């Protein structure tokens, strides 16, 4: 009996040792990548998917040689802090933060783990980097700066008789404040008057858009996360009142906005993934990698919204 038990024990030990060699002794360690996304809406969702696909194209595949821990803060700043603390305490090899509040939450907690950011309009003014051209910190990534001046120009071409524009945005989003300043300058440059309609939470969106009805000829909304997440509400009120909406990105057009001239968030995610790969391979550090931008912009038009508003999009667009 003792011989049988000893033989069985030996077999178990051999099997366990073989398993260790296969999974651990080979030195094949799965890298841990934490992802924190501020809120669900088409632009940020595409940004996330582009990042994951970009990593896979470079050979970094989830559950194969990397482990991705994806967390969504559901638009709550408190959740951003809790998630950031979790990812840092998990000692992730790299953290990807999507949108300014999510990026700020992570950057405030760790100065050691490499942090890639995206869907952040101006990392420098958001105090995530020392300079966009030379971050000098553990943070770098891509900006979703959209051509505000070109978008205001698009508004003038689609709504040539417009004299007053409503600017809607969340007053607590740094990226929105930055873009609204650019939009104001663009309006002033071409002689357009503007009326501001800021919100502090999503429950105010309907009321603010309604308050602009009868006061403005068109509405402009930048790539604001709160407005993007509530774009269906914006579109419902604006379209019912025959007010065209020019927006910051394609997802907002798909949610009922009239048109945009903006960047592709999926491609932005893939561009960020290329930066992440360089860091994971040890070829570069965030401190020395300038913030990157997408050069190409696309025109997107919601034809159904145009029909509802009785607007014919100029052929030269």
C-alpha cells in the first residue's frame, strides 16, 4: 500500500512540475493592462476597441499573452478614482485611460506605472503632462482635438442664414472648456453671435437645450462626454424645434446630430496602441513620447435628420 501511495504521489509531483515548466518556468509572463473608460458612448467605445484591436495586430492578444482588465466608470468621477486605485494596486504593467476625468484620476495616483491616455483634448492644460511636445511624466498618448474652426465653418455652409449659435457643453469637463474657447474664437472670427448653454449633470441637458429654442439658429456641441452620452436627448429637442446641430464627432451624428467634420475614434485608439507597444517593448518611455494627433478628418451627415429639418446638404461638401 505504501508503495502504491508513493508511486501515485510521485506521478502527481511530476505532473505538477511539468505544469510549472509549461506555465511559469518558461518565463512566459502575461502582461497586465488596465483600462479605465469614463462613460459609454460611441466615440469612447470605438476608442477602446481600436486600442484593443491595435494591440492584437501587434501580437498582444487578450488572454493569450496579455490580460486586459476593462473598467467603466459610468460617468461618475468617484468611480474613476476607485477604479484608478484598483488598477494601481493591481500593479498593472500599463494603464490606458479614456477621457480626461479618467486620465486625471489615474495620473493623480501613480507616477510610476506607464499611463497611455486618449480622448483627451489638451493633455497639457489638463495638467497630465508638462508639455504636449515633451510630456516629462509617466503619461502620454493621443489627443482628440477636433477642428473647431472647420466645424463652425461647416455650420455656416449648411445653415448659411444662421446669425446666432447655441454652444452646449458640460462646465466641469476641461476638454470641453478648451474646445468651447476655440469655438467662441471661431464664431467671433466670422461674425457669429453665440449663447452658452452649460450643464453640470445629464439631467440638465433637456432643460438647457429647450431654453435655447427660439434664441438660436443652430447648436454646436464639441466632443463633450456628457453631451455625447446624452446626444439622443439633445437631438430630440433640437430636431423637434427645427434647430440644426453641428457636433464634435461621428457618434453624435449617429445619435441624431445633423453633421460633423471630425476625427475617427477607432483609428485614434489604434494609434494609441502603437505607442503602447513601444512602451511594452521597452523601446520608449512616456516622458519622451510627444502627444500624438490624428491628421485626417471625415465629414459625417445624418441624412434622416437633414430630412426632418428640411435641410439640403450642399453638394460641394
